[in-house]
């Protein structure tokens, strides 16, 4: 499984961020071709070490190539282009393939 | 599902880190009571935005209380106490409950 792990920094206006994220951004991301699962953090992220992001989203795909294809698609371009519309606290986006430990 | 998301910064000695992590630390973490799934990044983490950690581990539990109990157990204490034995590039540890988007 290949994950697109998205960590949003604490936004300037938490309520505005949450509303826009769930009402507008999530539907865009859910349209990504090849998306297998899409989870978002529910409630606060608790930092045991380091600085907590405001929200963590994890999108699962079959392979790195599937992530590339998803991001290159019209739906992927629309999703990425939407980020500046609501991200005010920075965002980190990592792609990695995971295996059972 | 509640996740313990562990992101290790790039270590001073990558080979030494990888060897110690997989041979010593993973077996300690796998003994955590209540652990449902344990995945680790396989190969490089590709940063689309932000700075890539060296390795990402995701441990799944049933609830925040299960994570707390795991960390408070003797196995959890041994796992946490092992971190300074191999972490040289920093580590971020987040606990969050996720739901389908």
C-alpha cells in the first residue's frame, strides 16, 4: 500500500479551516482516481513528541505509480490547486509505501 | 481506529539506524499489548511538500485508551526507553483517532 500522508499545520482560523476542508476539499480529494481509503483525524492530534499538526489525512493507493497518476489527473490537479484556498498554517505532504513491520 | 504515528528524522548513520531499528526496536514495539497493525515505510519517503522524515511507522490500536495502556505497560516502557539508543535525527510521535473521510 502506498500512502499520501497530509499533515496540516494549525490554521489561523480553525473553524473556517474545518468547514472548508470538510465541505469543499474532502469531496475534491475523494474523487481522486485509484483512491482506496481516505481517513482523517477526528478531534485533536495528541503530540507525545514534537509539534502536533491540526489535522492528519491519510489517502491509500495501490502503488507509487497510482499516486502519481492520481495527482496528474484533472481531479488531482483540482485537489492540489484547492490547497491555497484554505491552508494558512502550512502543510506537509509525504508519499511512502508501507509494509507490515 | 487510533494511530500512533512515528516519524523519525534523518539519522546521523542511516545504516546503523536501519539495522538497530529493524533488529531491536521493531521487536520491542511488536510486543505492545493491544497492537492491531504495525506498518513501516519501505524505502524512501517522498516529500511533495515539507521535509521528509527518514522513516514513518504507524501503529494501530482500538482507541486512545488502548494506546495509553500500551505505553504504560512494561512493554511500552521498554519500547519508549529504547528510543535514545538509536534516534539521532529527532522523532515526532502523534496519537490520533481517524475516521473515514
